[in-house]
C-alpha cells in the first residue's frame, strides 16, 4: 500500500540535481550541435564539459529521487 | 554617492538557461520553507529542529553553515595572494578542532540539553557568564552577517552587473522567509541542499584547471615561474617570518591558528555548534562533526586550488581592491568568478553563480538562526520575559529571524558608506572567540572551575584582546611584542593576539577558581568531565563508532600535510 511519509532532504537534493543536470545537458547539447564562434568560446571548449557534467548530475539526481521518493510503498 | 553604487562593466553575461537555474534554486528554497512551516510549532522544533537530524544531515549542515560566500571567495583570493599556505585554515585550522568537538565536547553540550553555548555557560558558571557571552555573540553575529551580505552584493555587482540593492534585498529576504517559516529545520535542509550545489557548481573548476595545467606537477611548475616556489609549500617555508608570503612563523600557525582560533571557532561558536545540537542522539551528535571534518579536508580542492590555478593560468595580475578600482583591473576577490568565466559555458555558469549565492545564503541562514536562538533563550527568556510560554518563544524566534536579517541589511548599508567598519567588526569577533574557548574548555574539563572564575576569566581574556589590538593600532611598533616579530603581518598578529588572550583567560580562571568557592559536585552532573556518565560506544560495531572515523580522518590529515609539506 502507498504511504505518505515526510519528504526527505535527499529527495530535494535529487530534484535539484535532475533539474540542473537536464538544463546544463540541454544547453551543452545545443552548443555541441551549433558551435559558438571561436572568439566567444571558453577555455577547453573542445572538452564539452557541460555535456558530461550535466549527464552526471542528471543520473545522480534520478537515482536520488528514486531512492528517496516520498510516494514509496510502505 | 558611495563608489560601490556607481555602474561598472561586468565580467560575465548570463544566458536564459543560467537564469533558469538561479530562479529554480530560489523557488526551491522557498518551497522547502513553506513545506516545513507545519513542522516548526514548538520551540524544540523551531530552534533545535526537533533534535531528530541524522549524523549525515547534521554534519553536512555543520560544514555548510561555515561555507559562506566570504569563505569561498575570500579563501580563493587568499590562495592567490599567499599560495598553498591558505590551506592551513582548512586543515590544521579546522580538522583537529572538529574531531575534538565530536569526541570530547559534544557529549557535554548534548547531555546538558542546552539550547545554546551561552546556555551551557549559564548551567556551568551562572548568569553573569551567560549574559556576557550572549550579548557579545548576538551583536557580533548580525554584524558579521551584514558584512557577508555586503561582500556578496559587491561581487555580484562586479561579476554580473547586478544592482547592489537588488542583491542585498532579494537574497536576504529569501533567507528571512525560509528560516522564519521553518526554523532551524528549514535552515538545515537548505544548508544540505546548498552544500550539494556548492560542490557541484565549483568542483569542475579544479578538474578543468588541472587538465589545462597538465596535472599538479604542471601547476607547481607554472606557479614557480609566475610567482615563486614559496607558494607551493605548506610547512617548508614557515621556519622564519620573512621566508613565506604570509609573514608568519610555524608557532603562530600551530598555537595561534591550530589551537586557539580553530578550537575557539569550531567548538564554541554557536553558529556551527547549533547544527550538531539538532542531532537525533548522542552518537549522531559525536559523528556529525567528524563527518563534517572529512568533507572539510577536501574543501581546499574547490577553494584553494582555484586560487592556485588562477596564479598559474590567468594572463592578468590581480591586485588589492583599492589598486583594482584605481587601475580598472581585477582584484584578488574576483579569483573564483574569473575562473568560472574562464571555463564555464551556458548552464554551467548558472550553476557556478548559484553555488556562490548558495554559499552566501547558507552562511546568512546560519547567522540569523543562531542569533534568533541566543536572543530568544539567553536574552529575552533570561532577562526580559522569564516566564515566556513555548508558543511565545516560537513567535519571538520568528520575529527575531526577521529582525536579525533587517539589522544585517542595515549593517551592509553602513559598511557601504564606511568601509573601515568591516575591519573593526571582524576584529571585534576575534576578541571574543579565543577567550570563550578557554572558559568553555575549563568549564567542561575541570571540576574546580568556579562560577566567578568563569565570568572573570572570560572578561579578562576579552579585555586583554581588545587592549592588545588598541596597543598596536596606537603604536604599530608594539607589533614586535604582540606578534613576536616586527615582520609579522595582519594574519600573524591575529594568531598571536588570540593566543595571548586565551592564556590570560585561562590564567585568570585558574587563579580566581583557587580563591573562590566551587559548585557542589552534584550540580556539575551532565556538565563536567568526571561528574558526567558518558554513554559508551563499545556495544556498537567498529564501523559505526565515532572514534574509529576520527582515527581515519586523522590519518588522512597527517598524510595530506606530509604530501604537501
């Protein structure tokens, strides 16, 4: 049966990671498919840090949200 | 019009995705505040989060309350100025004290069921000691919060071009709302969130920086070329005041910073201790500072390393604030934002800026929640309305939170008009914390310490610190006596002044104790070593024992110091 428990702080942490990860990944993917002019690139642009950092945050966030979901079956 | 209000060209431009990340953060902290409002109905809930936090939550919150924006940007700036020596403030200047708090002092704070550090002084030494410490703490806390607020708003103006009034009011009112609604539980929840944001927002700078420099060896080589090899040694240059960029001797670092200042701050500053008092049981209360210390040991990776990387990779030379304003260049305080601008594109930049804002808000929430508790219990409840009901205390706590934020805002505006106030307030804070450590330490470990000695020791220590500070202000030549060398610089003077004032406090406390009447042993139960039965951890598995993890942290601490010697 479904039981309503107080929302864990770790769920909020997961939510932040999911939203930030998705936004960063989206912005980095957009930059990946439509590269910005060389003059306005950041240092180490070619590493596309936003892509893998955004993906990492998103994966961690989903794991936290699932693990600490408030609608967990009791 | 003050110079800080004039428009200046700014460092970075935010894209819509960056704004989305920042706005999501503000929205979420307010949602948490409203969500927790229903769980802050009693004074135990509002001021001590119901004493139900796990060791992990209390430990991360304990550390996060200290990771204010001044801490992040100030120490990155210090690393650029002084090199790896700035790491001492994170290692010897924090780790031993945090472990000592967890293993030795926390049981007394926790078992005594006090609501605050001044509250402990009341139980141990009586009303005069509590009155002195609570008034000093309350005043200093809101003033420091205002200084942090001003520093944050100034950086946001330089980096993003944000209006200084906008930064001050929006961020501080957000803190006021979520702390006033949910009390300490809301502050702690948000501090854990802010801790994660600070790490995820700042961790990429050292990773990318080390890629650019070709690892730590490449970083050291570049620093040696750009500055000097003195900048990459933690202990090797501390044999003489004149051999290192900080102008300090190892005795100042070990005795002044590592002993008095660090132990004073981490074990008696209620801003951080309050988070641990919210732990659900005594083992969690002992573990929380140890968990905090493990993370603290790695904070230099996101604070000091960016400062060192800036020294290695930035094409321009950073200067002090005044020289930067005069030349139109960049100041030391802009190290972290400059590194953000160097490596972070859209999205990541929003996360990096959110990390800085989160740092500011966690520091401020720590200040105002500690202020509200000390005011409500140790000033209002002790002197103004002794028979206040539980409900009245919660109402007073909520109003005090808002009042604390408003006083902080007023202080920020005052600093804007008179910059020198910043130095005075920071000095005032340092006057009090070192002697307080002497008083609390003797109170916890020495049964013979008497109530009169507690008060007079604290007063004498504080007065001697003020006296030494004034002496050097009036006659700069006195530095050779206070700091043991005419070559000593500001930081060295602070270290030695703290050490002398602690010694004065301890001596006066011991002497007065010998000639006054101690409390009967029965009245010291739960307050003093030797009169308090402390629950044993022997029945707990090894991996869950605080002492085991303290040993593990100590071992890593020693290895790190040797590695960067």
